């Protein structure tokens, strides 16, 4: 086998031009396949990251029925049982307490319905970097008192600026009136217009005071050390907590997003399938050309005593070598580009950006550097090359020696 491998390797470089043509077809196939799939997976990852960090977390723990009826009356007291369960689950990297409700925001003659989110500023900052989104003013803390953060879209609509007063009016816990006025401490900007136009942040003490809900929360949003452990963590929490609690994963809480991803992924797979067909014809064409050029060579090798099975083995090894060289070369060439676009994603503008923002998605096109993308596309292209090699194998097994030597 070692001798056959050496012969196959030398055969490749005996005709460099032919080998480089075949190698180029495999290399371009790998580059295109990795680039397309990397963009797809990167965009999906960005969508999921938005939903997870800005909203629900990977997992959310709340009282049973809260997700279907998100009112302040379905809040819970932040007692020991749930906190202990979260602390005793090592796969959870962060648990973020929140108190969420809705209110009417008023400033002068302008009013608008808003979502009021009571947060632990330090944990919220760790979860989604909210403090870095402040474009004017400063970030709040639990000790500030009476400070509020508003989105720049909402500030513009209500004609608010730093230091102005925003009045919130809504329903508090168990039907109490939730009314308060708050100084604008900071104005934030998310790349998502939906959040900028309707979201306000209060510290947890201020939100609890507004809603007459002392020591209460509506949910814990959980971040994980490894998102792949989501099923394991969910099962563990469900066994630890009693039936009054509900543990939901982000796909359940973001069904529309999941449908978008699944639909787009199906279209992406079809596009990849078309690409693979084009690639297969390209690779097959170069291998067909190589076979036609080597008919006499094959006949001579068999004539001087080489068994057909050994010649078939040499051709298979040649195909594997070319495939591996093309895959490695393509991966090495495309990786720096993929890595750069992962760190510095393309920013969408115009109508495309508006469409993304309407669906609550940050208008960016990042790439994914998941090693599984490189591995799966490499294996697929190698399989295409091996399937294309069936023709020379069939030819070697069937051609007539005497006729071929006369040509």
C-alpha cells in the first residue's frame, strides 16, 4: 500500500498542469461551500444571540402560565427555592432577574405605550452590554434612585432629553395604580428599532416601588456556559423545581424566529445543493478529461504487468490526494476572510436593514467560524470527488488492452 501511495503521489506531479486544474476545481468548490454556509450559520447565530441576550436568555424560569399571560399578577417572590436551584446548576453562567410590565409613558402632550423592564443593572450589563449602548447620559445602578433609561426612538417621539421627566402610568400588582415620574438618566440605542421605540429600563428597586410589588420578579433569564447543554440544564431544573414553576427554552419563546430560521435554512440547503451539482459537474469534467488523456498510460501499465485492481487503487489514491489538497488549500484560503467577517461583520443599510429591524434582528451579516462547517463541507466535497472518480474506475475495469494500445 505504501508503494502504491508513493506511485499515486508521483503521478500527480508528473503532469502538474492537469493536477492543478483538478485541484483548482476542488479548491473553488470548498471556498464557495464554506463561505455560503458560514454566512448562513453566522446570520442564524446573530438572530439567536439577539433573541437570547436582549430578551429571554437561553432559558427562562417563571411561574407556570406566565408566558401565556404576561401580567404583573403572575410574578413571584424571589425566594430561596428557585435561587438555590439556579446556584446549584454549574452549567448556568449567569441568572438575570427581571420585573416586566407595561405602562403608558407621558411627556407633555405626548404619550405612548411602553414596556417597563426592572433590571439588576450589573447583571444586565453582563448579559447584553446595555451600558455600552448608552449614547447620551449615564448608565443606572440600583442605588441611583428615580433614574430611567429610554430608547432614542422613544425619546425622539416624546421630545425627551437628558434630565427631563417621564411619567409612567399603568397597573401595578393586584390592581394597584402604578404611577411615577422619573428623571431621564440615559438614552440608549439598540440596532433594533423595536427596542428603541418602546422599551424603558428601571432599576429593580424602582420598578418594584412603581408596581407595588416588593421583592417580586416576573422571570429569571439564564445564560449558559455552553449553549449546547440547554436540554441538560432544562431537564435538571425541571426535576429540581416543583410544578408551580415553568422552565422554557428560547426556541419555545421565540417561535416566529425559529420558523424564520428553519425556512431560510431550507432555502440555504437548496442553494447548497445546486452549488454541489455545479461543483460535481466541474470536478467530473476535469476527471473525465484526465481519464481521456491517460488512456494510453493506463494500457501501458497493465501491459507491463500491473493488475487492474492495483491501478484502480492508484487512481483512487490520486483522487483522495487531490481532494485533500483542495480541501486544505480552500479552507486555509477562506479562513482568514471568514474570521475577519466574524469579527467585523458586514453592516446592512437601506431597505435590507429596515427589513431585518422589522423582524427584531440586528442588521448585520456576520460569518460563523464553527469548525463543523469546515469539516462538513470538506467531507461533502471529498465525497463528490470520490463519486466523480467512479468513471475512471469503470473505464480501467472495462477497456480493451489491445485496442487502446493501437490508438
